[in-house]
C-alpha cells in the first residue's frame, strides 16, 4: 500500500522544529522581562527603550515560527522551496539586542 502523503513522510519533525523556535522566543522574552525589571530599578527610560526594541521582536519570532511551520507543511505537499532565513536572522538580532540590554544594565549599575 502506497503512502498517501507522498514518497516522504515528515512525521513530527516540522512540529518539533516549530516548538523549538517557540521555546527559544519564549525564553528570550522571559529573560528580557527579568532584565528589564532590573534595568527599571536604575532607569525607567532605559528599561522602556530596551523593552520597546526587544519585546516586539520576540513576538515577531513567534509569528515567524508559526508562519514558517504553515509554509513548510504546505510546501511539502506542493514540493515548493523551503522558506528563507528570516526566522534565524530575527533570532540573531534579538540575541544581539538582548546583549545590548545587558550591557546597558551593567553600565547603569
């Protein structure tokens, strides 16, 4: 009997990868919230600026992960190319901004 989903069955690989990206985004956001709380003890303005730069990017990573998940699922059935590297680039940008926020905390204390 032939596999109805085609010659290759992805199994749960797509779901595991999406959940890993979502965990990464959640970890960044929680870590940034703790860091912003620490920065707010020294300067509310600095905490607001760091939060305005980093927290929307954390939400964007979650959205990009979900969008990538849907595109890959559709792409496997239609045999289209996989999505580009916007998600890893956003995660790298968030890690740089989180490091800059940590540097701001170190400089203020």
